[in-house]
């Protein structure tokens, strides 16, 4: 929850016009009272991202992202609530008051600082071990990979000793207690064995955040042992889905794109070869969190994954995630070599730069991978392949862009531009859509559940009230905030009715009152919904009345199920509401 008063938060929000702020990130065009642009939170060709100056809200009709100026910075810049508030306060020339830190906050901050300090101490210890006699095996491995002393120093490479309690004993000598050692992820505390190290007999790769603070470690086993690579568990300072290996160096690169690799050694080899814009995910699949992090530093990501089957599958999973984040994705071809490290050792940096310069468009890469599933020597299989290409070309909503891709594909597969365009048009005429093929899971909206009738009616009435404030007076005798039973609509109704009674309906202020991101999106959708498909005034009034009646019926049913038999006051209210429901069914509600 925010640390500052509601009034101060509202002052900061109201003094940062949302159109001005978002215009510095997204190109907007005015249409009536609303501005539209391409959504920065997912890849799209036709603008569905709307920004309302009147409501001081944004909403994307494509992906459902929405909120006020504060939530926009949280989503776009990957800020916490407080970071977004601080940025907007500075922009508006408002000095945030110094506040008293609570004991809980101070303890958490102190623990975080001590874990970071402990990680730094561990990194120094591993670094020293590598350069001693006991680290000779790991040093031979790293020099065998042709890493220079300068590169090993730059990345702080080290070695964890063969003794499984070596680091534990060292850190205990430095004054760190067992509880903190356990929370750091460096040590496991067992009642029988005592304390023992998470990493031992491994070449060590310190993992740093964008500010070069050591937040965790990766370790490559020396000799036999499983797993081959081991990473720190998630801790108070280490979140795998929001950090990338090498980003602390890559963020300062002057190159126009970022190279996304699969492993630590690829990143290190590329940096040593002069490609200081290389990063890698931390032993986990590429996530939307990684894509949003990259978006803070670049608009182009070149995938340099392994050229084997696993690498191709990883690239196919990453491409839609990058596109959904609004990033351009290209694929670097490293064949006949497996990875960037092997490629550079074999052909050198100039040849690798040529591969970067000729990186393949991500859509054409997907088509080339798709081709492997078909036998182009067989007419039937070849026809099926062409039909699948045509289906996928329907992804491009803009005719000019679609035609450009049709031309590129037609040239590659010698199909003829007109022939392929006609096939695409036939697919469109049949009502075919690219969504018919099963999409790869990206984590976006996967947990979204269908809205039930109760939620739908409550959401709809809130939209009516927001669009037409005069309706409050017309329905308040029959419907109140207590009749909204589904969250977050119940909380929104309470706030909205209170705002109306106080003489100010302020949608953007309501969003800031909800800490949960999914709830913020639901609330934002209320303020950008349209009562569509109802043309005549008579039909609109009929729909409004049916909505009000459904909510009242649901409210009565809900209270009957949850009321205590001894609640006499509640029973009297229920009888009164049933009488009002009968009146309501006969009532005409005007929308004028």
C-alpha cells in the first residue's frame, strides 16, 4: 500500500495530465474527446490503446491494460507504486514529505541490505578461491573456454571449494547468523547436518542486478555431478523473472539492440568479443517480466539462442512474449554452430556481426521453422503448408504491412505475389483467423476466468452510472452500494456512491485505491466501456431497467443465503427490499 496520504497521492496524480505523460512514451492521435495510439503493452498494428483526458485514464481494448497515470508508469517502467509516485512528484515539482519508517519496513530494509552485503562478501570469497591452488581445476576450465583474466575479473568469476561447509564457516566468522544465512540462499540449515553450502566444487558466476549489486549466483559443476548448472533460489533480493544476466553492462551499451542469449557463457563470450549488449535469462524460461525489463533499455531484441531443437523452441516461445511487450524481435542464425561462443571461436567477431546485420525477421523465422513440418516435394503437403502461411498472414491487420509480408514470403517460396494474396483473401472470406491455431503459452491472461452473470450486471450498471451521473438520483431509492456483491465492483460502488454524494465523481482517483494490478485493470475497464449494440433510447432504457432489477434480485438472494436467523433487523430490511423490488419492476427509468 502507498506510504503517503490519499490527498497527496491525488494531488500528484491530478497535476500530471495523463495525455501529456503518455505522449512522451506513445504516439497519440486525437479522435473526439479521446486519444488513440498503438498499445505499448502488447504488439498490435491497429491502435486500440485509448487515453481519456476527461477521465484521466487509459485503457487498451485489445489486451485489457488500463489504469491512471500512476499505474501506467508502474506497468511501462516496471516501477513500484512508490517509484512511480516519486517520478510524477518530481515532474510536477512536488516535494514528497519525509516520513517515519515503520519498524517492519526498517527491519526488512536492514535484512535486504545485509543479504546484499553477504552476497558481496561471498562473491569476494569465491573470486579469491578461484585464484588459489584449490581453484586450479575451475581456472583451467575457464581458461580452456578461452576467457581472459580481464574478462574473468569483469564478471567476478570465482570458485566454490570442494568442502561442502566452506563458505558457511567463512560467513559465520564474518558475524552472519544462521537465520540470515538461510534466507540468503547461500546456505542450507539442517538439524542433523547443521549448516552446509548451496554451492560447492563449482565455477561461480555472480549474478548482478542492473545497478551491479550481487543478488545471487550461478554455479557450473566441476567434473561429474548434477545438476550441471545450479542457480540461487529466489530470495528477498533475487527474483529470476525480473533480472537478466549481464544487464548491468548491456544497459550502458551504445548498440541499438540487445542480444538475448541462453546461458552465462554465451553472454561472457560475446562481451569478450566486443558485443557488450548481450544478456541471458537466469536459468528459467523467458517471461513477460524479462520483456518489460528489456523494454526500459531497448526497442529491438535479437535472439541468439542455441541452433538445436531446444534453442529453436525457446526462440518460438520468446517471440510472442517480446511482441506482446511491444518489442521488435529478430533471430540470429548461428548454423552450423551451436551457440554464439562456438560461432565466434570458429569464425570470429566480424562474421558474427554479419549474422547480426542479417538477422531474420521473427515472422519469417517462424515460417521457416513451420516449413520443417511439411514435405514440399509432395503436392498435398505443399498445399497445406501454403494454406498455413496464408492463415498466419492474417495476423497483420494493416493491409500495407500484410502485403509487404506476402511479397517477402512469395519471393522466398516462389509462390507469386498475386497467388498468395488471393489465397490470404480467400482465407479471410471464409472467416478463418490466426487465432485458430493454438497459441504458445506466454503467461498473459492465462488465469483470466469468464465473467458470470452477477459480475456482468454489476459491472454494466457501474458503467451506466459513470457515463450518466443523473442516474444516481433515479435509482438510489432502489439500489445502493450494498447491493453490489462481487469484488472489486462492490468496493468501487461504495467509493463511487460516496464521490457522487460529495459532488465529485473521479474515476482516476478510484484506481489508485486498489493495490492489486488485476483489480486496477477491471476498474479501468469500467470507465472505458461502451454500452454498445443498443441503438434506440427505448431499448437502452429497457436494458438499464433489466440490469437494475437483476442486481436487486441477486442482492436479495445473496443476503438470504448469508443471513443469520437471529438477525431481525436484516430480515426487516429483506422484507422491505422485496417490496421495493416489486415497485422497481413497474418503474420506468429515463436516461435523459
